[in-house]
């Protein structure tokens, strides 16, 4: 007996929704996964500590639309989770209450560990992990989750406040630009090392797995910029080439020539440098990009 459910991921860079049909015995079938609103909660929260009235209004209309979609598609259960920006917003309670009133949708604010667990659940269903030691990197707007697993079993997960929108706001606050990303990454290594070394020193990682819209964009850029296939993985060497090509372009050129959305064109560079930094630290040469993420994990959590 199949049930129709929906999952909403309230991230720091965008709010995304997926509708799927699920049952106990088969993989779920996506009904609609193209529902996305570029509501950048992180821009407000990482600069002022609160979600502004303008962004509240954008979120209100987004959730009104999502509630209509739930109704139109006859969704029986909806699970909505909020991550980094909402975890930190001083007015997150007001935000959650406002969304509940306007849409009837209850938002859960989850911590980085639960975020890592849900993403790992999605990856486990998509990638063959038996007898493999892997490192999962999820790049969000507010945080980066780095999760180690062996044979599909989760070993350790840690959330770092190093998401792409936060990195951009950090650069802006310090009157720096993209060319100063190396400085930010150098500061990041102080926290990253103590998580990576204990999980890799005795047993190296076979490969990394990358999730999030920016990783999917990197896989596309491998094909478009480097003319290489397949788009299911990127090597450390290819990532270096992609970064060099992006570095030579302005944000406007990335929008015009690469046809990237404006809210992707400005974060793709910090995202790429973050992934490169983590891969180098873990001494891993390849990152597999299965095109699943938090929403897929939320759907699996309802099966």
C-alpha cells in the first residue's frame, strides 16, 4: 500500500521540497523534486542574528505555496526540518510559529548530528557501501557536515559552522573577497583536523561522497568546463581544474556563460574550495556525487 509524503529542507541558502510515493517494500518514487525557493535565511542570521521581516515574508509565501502543493497532490504526511540558520536565529520560535499558522506545517529544528544521520540514510540507499570506508561531505549554506562510515554503519559525524553563505558573509565582514578564501580555509583546518585524523589515521578512506546542490553543480561543471564524463564523481585533480576555471570568472560571467542561478554563482567557489580542503586533509582522491540529500533522507525516515 503506497502513501504520498513530502519533505521540506529549510536550509541557509534555499528552501526545498520533494513529494514522493513510498511503501515498505520498494524504493520511493519521486513525484516532484523541483520545488525550490531561493530564500537565503543565512544572509540575515549570519550578519544580524535574526531572520528579517522581508525574509519572513518570502518564507511565508513559500510555505503558503508548499501547503497548496501538499493539498493539490494529496500528500498524507509532510516532514519539514530546519538546519543551521534556524538553529542560530534569535527569532526562530517566531519563524516556526508563523509558518505553522500560515501553512499548518510543523517545523522541526534539527542539530548537525541528526542532519548528518539523515543524509547518511539517503546515501546508504543510493551508494554501495558494503566493505567500504567512506567520508560523507554535505555542504550547506550555514554548515558543513563531515561523516565517516564503514560498511554503511555510521562511525562519527561532526557539523562545522563553515557553510557557503556563512563564508561569504565572513569575507564581506572582513572586507575580503574570493581571493582570500585560503585565509578562511586555514582557520577552518584548526577545527577540521581533530575530526579527520582520528577517523583516518589507522584506516584510510576508500572514497568521499558529496551531497548538496553545490556538489551536484560541481559534477555538472566537470562535464561543461572540462568536457569530461561521467558526472557521478569528481577527482581531486578535476576539482582543482574547476576551481582554477571558476577563479578566472566573475560572478556575473558564471551567470551569463555557465547559466548558473545567481544564488549558485556566488557560493560555488567557496563550496568547491571547502570540498578540496576536506579531501586534501583526508588524503582522498575521489568524491562520488549521488545526487541525493537531506530531503531524500527525510523521505526514507517516513517509510
